C-alpha cells in the first residue's frame, strides 16, 4: 500500500520511460551498497524458504521471474535477486546496439492497469551485456531473451540469433527466442515453420559444438490462431525444446474499455485473459516434460495462481510491478507451498 499511495503517484507524474529509467538508476545505486541490498531482502523476500523447483534440468530458487524488457541490458541483476525473484530474462538482446523506435514509445493505461509499448528492441548490444554477465549473481537463474537487429536483412536473421546465442552461451542458464515482438514488423516471417526449424537447427548445432546444451524456449504471440499454435507445439516437440513462454504483448485492443490513439504491444491487466487462454490451450496439447512460462497480466497472488492452474510451471511479471511495486513479489511467493 505504501507504494500505491506514496511512490506510484510521484512516478505517474513522469513520462513512463523516464520513470522506468529512474527506477533502474535507484536499483543500480543500491547494488553499490550491501546494506541497501539487505534492505531489499528484508522488505521484499518471502519468509517461506522451501520454494525451489526444477525445470529442464535447472533448479530455480522459486517460480517467479522478472520478464524481459525490465532490465534489457543486465544492469540490475543483483538487485533483482535481492528483491526475491528466482530468475529473470534479460533483453531482448541483439548483436549490435540499437536505439529502438522514436519517442514517445511507452504509455500507461492507468484506468485499466495496462501498458502499451513500441520500444523496438532498444538495447546496448550483446558485447556490452556479456561484460556485465561476467559479474552476474550466481544464485539467480538468468535467461537471455535474444532477437535480431531491426536493420538486418532477412537472409541474415538466423545469423543474428546465432551471434547472440554463441556469445551469451557461457554466461546464461538458458535462452528465450523472441519471435513475437509486435514492434519490429517481422512477425509473419517468424511464424514461417521452415524459418523456425532452420533457426532451431542452427542454435542446436552451436549447443553441440560448445559441448554444453543450454535449454531453448520460444516466446510466442497471443495473437496466433489455433493452427499456428499447433504448428509451434509440433516444432517444439520435434526439436525437444525446453518450453514455451506464453505470451508476448498483444496488438488486439478489444479488451480495452477506453479508445486509444497509440499503437504497440499491449500488456498488463488487459492481456491477462487472452494470455491465460493461450496457456490453457498449450497445456492441453503439450508433452508432460514441456515447461510453460506464464506471463501477461499478473498483478497479485490470485492472478498468479490462476496462471499456475492454467498450466504454468513458472511465471513472470513486469507490468504488475508498475502498478503495485516490488511488494507483489513477496505477496505472490508467500502464497506458494
């Protein structure tokens, strides 16, 4: 309640992107002082300690993760661990740095607790992020969410993914392939099963050559149809991938009550029902050993539990933090057995 009454009104007076950078700077500052990290642990970490779970050969401290997009450049990993998250996705990471789309590119829908973004995969590039990962916290499970540079021609898209995969391979625990961002204009090609198969084969070859297999998950759009979901599941099964992250943001605004003038990916509470329905569908079709990561619209312990009941083995949050603060980490985890 302190965040909602005292902190959120201040942040919401600011441009959303500026507010986001302010929070990142605060977390970066706290990492310089062990005492401040201890304060994060005191206020936000759950009291229950038996929260470990194992998926695709990795033991997670708990099932709650920070979704991709919050810490694109791996700058606040130690603070994320101190706040109580069991894992996080960094990125989306591209081979070369890119500034993303022009501003403004991030909007709050406060009345509906939603977010619209068209960031365009802005990040500092794989080399800068690798340098930070050399000093990563060891207890936090870290996934690299990877993509391609916007300017890369189609014949080199797979090479972009391969570059990120190979450079990040020694430093992260698993990978998430971002094939569903609605803000870069390439979703139709990413839905091509031939392209997807070629991409997976290339990354698995790198896995074999490096002598240690890093699990690979796909992050999918909630805007696919049933046939397209079935194709994804078939490819995942055929290639024995580790799992699916369901879902990315949506460009379907039918769930909104208010008219909007912004275009981009919708997340937060308006995405909850649609992303959860996708999760249920995937759960009904999947193999027993396929891990599902539920993300989209989690704002409290009850919505987190709904994701789990729909089939999620792991869950992630981001937009919910904007509206409820880091206290929801503890609230969600203390409801877990």
